[in-house]
């Protein structure tokens, strides 16, 4: 039995090519045993023998576990075979007399054949040392790298794996989000989800004050090089904060949970900007540290704009014409220090400090404004305009988690976050002859946004298919805006304007108290339900320090119910139905009463008395997977009351003033389609479209203030990756955003595209890349229109977005796998966005993620000989590209047998993640497992190297996966038993059971 099991494990963990025919048409004499699709023949043997030792031709060192096949040269059919031992030695016994060809092969080496003859007089053939040469693609060390698909569809979210997209280098978070399904980002960085900008943005699963003022400003502060992935959640459960009418975006930055030390240097230089990144980490024992930062410098960004405003009737029409050349200079970055500590098996601490900085300066050189009455020029002014927007943000987190047993956890999460911002403008107005400065106008706005948060969470499994979650949170926000307007004659000193409307201090304090209860049930027939409710009570105090103006905003409470239903169909297809209610509180961007009028023809002022808006979301989606293709279809309906919208009106002084109001109703009806396909191991394509019909109406009785609008809005995106071999790769991206419907007009559409070429070297430690963006046209134009009964405005912005860049990256040091099972890091997140899961119990219909059955073991490993193919007839070695999304069932790989499925149940990801060791006979095997929701990924370590696991699933204390190697696959079922696991397989009635224990 031990001998059989030893052979079985080796068959699972290397390129097995024993007793296989290149034509696949012949069978061997004797009985055959199937081991994971590999036929091993028992051959009638005589008394001869063949022996030898396999060595590396260059080093003369033994090549352990090489494959030896004995082939009939007349028919090219294998008749016997074996495997070398750990010293490269092998022996074939009881070989009948005759002529044979011996084929010796091993991963990373050229196959060698030797013709021999066994006779009665020469029955013992000793081949001595057999030297085999390493191929050009042989690796000095074998590394398993399971690259995720660019887009993953998980149970409750869509994940865009930004780290796999080389075109992101040198950009910012706005460039990354343009590539994410269901999101749209305009050229100013404003993000919308299915047409709504009312979204909640998290960074590493937690909120930050940099997103409280303006999401667009926050995205410009996060370099793209820092981003690992972006998660989009359109239907959050009750455990998530109620904020974010359209949904939640979680930006996950790169982390490291390995041991050892490493430092990565990443830099790039382009026509429009340069970037520099340093990212280091160190881990030893129970403690880990990380320190790093990325920064970007933007320059050489010229542009221009034209603006036409028209008011009055045809007989008394007034027209304002404006034009200016523009230029922008920017510098931004984000710097982090992280620490985590495993106190013991049940207690865990983690902490982090992050600091982000952004400096932005925009100039109009100069701005010309002309006023016409009819066709007569009434006035003409010329001014230089300079706008400064600087900010710094610090986020400090300290978190503690106690685990009672797998999935039963209690956590205390805390965060302090503060954003200091300076937003100023300066106008230098020329005299009538336009030869010298006549007057100057200056606005200074110093503001801060501070948050202190404490959160308690408790999760408790009920049986194997239910989960109860409840918790509470307290958020204390303090916002202050200190603004001044100053004027000066010529180059003289500035004088503060006395008007409290132009100079004042606005204080806004908001406290949110919340509690939630959530229940999850997953049934054996693949139905899943997650239902819950969250109650939030908000109190607000607001005042102006330098005036008696009252700001009375009453306290309010809101109950936010949610329900998510799903059904997993056959072949891994999933249908989901969801409903939730959301609330969107106005941010400082909408509340700030400071008057911003850097442009004399327009000004913006916030409304401190805004009410929150309430949204109902309904969603139906369907996901299907077949072969190497995945498709996702979704439809949605969104209705919003008290929708916060920008409203423009002509003020008494003739200036077009923009403020924000709770309009009556906003509705959106639409859907999205997204697909991904791996055409080969080299070419991957994905893309999709979002489309919806928007309806806006402010329900105002005044005819001059009435506004309504509707129209179709769409976005299209596509990406492609091609592996050229020899470390070369090419990647393309394209995105087009159609015009956007606004309450009083439309914003024009635009398109962007890029092409990137990358070369990796020094065993993938370094890479150099060349990129081109919008390279077919030097400029881009975007037109926008505003209309009302009282005015009309047409604006045209011209941007110079053509860019060419060079990126360089190099890694110093080496990280190795940490034998200690890593805990998932918890932190204040208002939404507890955990990759692929909510609280442990998941929708059984969710598709698992992983490599397709049959994927090669390493990025440069050959595929093993397939059934019916002799050793020495392997396909040429080639790097394997990113695996696509796998189906939710694990494929047996045995002809005529159905795919295995696991019953829907609660997950055990917390107790599965880690390293496990066991043995079959005298062969030691090691499993490295990573559990994420119902998905299980990892690899098996053997004396031959590592082999990837595919199609992994978790359900309660049971799990399954398929071991894939060389086009073959072997299914396993497992069970968690405390700190041990048991693996089982059944091959034609021959049971196999492997006991494994956790490595501590």
C-alpha cells in the first residue's frame, strides 16, 4: 500500500509520462491503474535489467526524480517506465529481451534518448552517468506564481487587480479607476458608479478624511503604483456603513505578509510626469513591519479653454466670451508605516500610520473676459489667475482581534484621521491698456476635516450553514473652514474684506452612532440569503464664528435594511438578486460657504443647510463561466429622493453662481455587460460596457428655476495582454465615456487609450517598460453645455494628453513563504470590506477564483506528458500567463465521471489559511493554502517542486481542490479537524487518505 501511495503522490507532483503513447491510440498488455488520468501499466517482464544515473550536464550533480520511459523503437510505444530517486539513480527490472529506446526527461531539461538492446547474454544493461542539458528557459530556482485574472467576479463585488496592469505605472488612482467595470472617471478625477457620484470610497478597507472633501482630490493623492486592487460593491449588506447612495469603492494598496526583507525601487520618466517609489518590508517571527512610499511629479500639461455665456432675450441679449491658455503643475504622494503582531493563537494586534500629501497649482495665462450687449463690446478685462490646492492627510489605526474559535471573533477597531487643506486663488487684474497690474483679488481658505472612530464587531457561526453578526460604531467628525477675501491696489498690501459673506470661520461637527444586525443562511441546494438592518443616528452642530447667522440642522435617524439572495446553478453559473437602502450625507465640498470666484464670470458657494439624500437600489445579475471565458450581466434600478445636485442661476451682479440643493428626484435604469477570455496561454482579452437612462427633476414651481433632464449615458472599456516570450509582454487599454446628463445640461464625452511594452530581466527581479498614451492626437477636446430659462453656457476644454514614458523597477532582497499562518488584518472600515466575503458565510453561488485545470505549475515550467503521449514528446516549454477565472466546481479529470461539488455551507477560511505537512509512505508533502471567502488557492510542495491547486472550494469544515500538473488533474476532498486536516482521493476503488498537521 505504501509503495502504491508513494507512486501516487509522485504522479500528482511531477510530469508523469509512464506507459503513454504519442499517438494515444494503443493500449498495453496487462492491467492498468488510473491515477488522476495517468495510466500506469503493469507489464509482463522477463529477467533483464536497465540501470543508470541521471546528472546535470553542466554541474554533474544528480537530477532527482527524472522520468525514464522504455519505448519500443519500432512502434514508438512505451512499454515500461520508472522514476529516478533523490540521487538521480534508476533501475528497470524484469525487462524482456529486445531492442529498446530509453527516454530521459525532466522539467527544465532537454529530453535525451538512448538506443539499447537486452539479450540473454547481456541481460543487465548499465547506462552509467547520463548527462542531460538544461534548456534555455531553465530556472535557477522554481517559483510558483498564480497571477490573478485582471477582473474577478466575487460573491459580493467586482475586483480589478491593478497590480497586473502595467499601463497603470506613473499615474494616479483616477487612471486606475477608469479601467474598473461600472465606474466612470471624468478628466478632473470625479468618480461615478453607474452614473452616480454619491459613493463611499475606502482605502485599505477603511475611510479616510482625504475622501471627505472631494473624491477627485483624494484620487490625485494616491499614486497608481501603490494600488493592488479596486473592489466595487454595488449592493452592500447591513454590516456596511449606510453612506454611499450608489455603492462602495475599496482601494486596496500593496501589502506584504511574507518573512525576510526586501526593498523595491520603482521609477519612471515621461513627457507629462515622473514618479519614484520605494517599498520595503521586513518580517521575522510573530512581528512584521512595512515602510514605503510613492510620489509623482506632474509637469508640461498645457491646455486651453473657451467659455460662452448667453442671457436675456434676442432683443436684449448679453454675451460673455472667455478664453485662456492653461497649465498645471502638481506633486503628490502617499507614505506608509505598518506593524502587526501575533500575540498568540487567539489574540492579534495591528497598527499603521499613513501620510499623504498633495500640491497642485493651476494657472490661466492670461484670462480674457469680454462682455457684449447684442453685437456691441461693452467691456474687456484681462487677468492672470493662479489657483493653489495643497493638502496633507494623516491616518492612524490601532486594532485588536480576539478569536474564540474558527469564525467566532470579537474585534475592537480604532482610527484617527485628519486632513489639512489650503485652497487659495489669486487674480492679478490688468489696467485698461493691459500694460500693468491695476488691482489684485485674493481668497485664502484654510480648512481641516478630522475624524475619530471606534468600532466593535462580533461574528458567531450557528451550526455549519448560518452566521450571526452584530456590532456598533461611533464616528466623531469635526470640520472647520476658515476663509478670507482680500483686495489690493496695484502691487500694494492686501486688505481684508469686512463682509462676513466673504470672510468668516465655519464650524461643522457631526456625530454618527450606529448599530447593525446581520444573518446569513446558506442551504444545501445552493441557495444563499443574507439579510439585515442597520440603524444610524446623526447629530449636527454648525455655526459661523464671526456672525450671528444661525445654522439649524435637526438630528435625524435612518433605518437601512438590506437583503441579498443568490442561487448557484450548474457549471458554476450564478444568479443574484439584491435590495438595499442607502443614505448620502453632504461632504465639505457641498457645505463650505466660502465663495470661490477665481473666474469673474462664475462662482461657487456651498450650502451648509443641505439635507442627506436617500436611495433605494434594486439589482439583478447573472454570471456564467465556460472553458476560458467568463461573462457577467447585471441590471439595476436606482431611485433617489432629496438628491444633492449642482444648480446654476444668474445672480444680481450678473455672475453665474453655482450652489448645491436637494432637488426632488433622480432615477436611473440600466445595466452592464463584462467579459474576459483567455484565447491562449499568451493572449488575454477583457472588456465591457455600462449603460443607463438617467432622469432628473427638481420639482420647482418657479418657471425660471424649473429644471429637468433625461438621456442615455454609456461607457466602453477594453484591455488586452499578450505574452511575447523571453520576458517580453505588451498591453493595450482603451476607454470611452459618453456624454453625462446633468440637471441643467450635459457634459461632453472623451476617450483615452494607451499601449505599453515591458521587458523583465534578472529572474524577474527587474523590469523596464515603455508606454505611450493618447499618441495618435496631440490634443483632446471636451465640450459641455448648461441651459435654463434664464441663461445658456457652452464651454470647450482643450487638453494636451499625449504622453510617452519609460518605467524601471528593481527588487533587492528576497522574501520567503511564512510558515506561520497569517491572520486577516482587521481595521476600521465603516464597511468591513473583506476580500470576497462578509463575515465568513458566503453565497454558495459565488464563483471561485483560481487557475484553470491543466495550468502549468510554474511560470516557466513545461506541461507534462498527457495520456497517450510518451515521455520525451512534451510540448515546448513556455511561460504561462495569468490563469482565468475558474468554475465553481472542481473538475475530476477522469473520463466519464461528473465534476465534484461541495454542499453550500459556512466557510472555514480562517482555519485553513497557512502551511500543512504530511506524508504518503516515505514521501513528505507540504500544502500552502490561502482561503478567501469560499475560494481556496495555494500549492503543493514536493521533492519535485511546487504544483498549483485549482478549482478550490470551502464549505463549512469541508473543502476540495484539484491538483493540476502537465494537463492532468487529480481531485481531492478534505476536512478540517481542529489543527489537522485529512485529504482523501479515490482512484478506481483504491482509497487514499493523507493526514496533515499545521506547521507552527
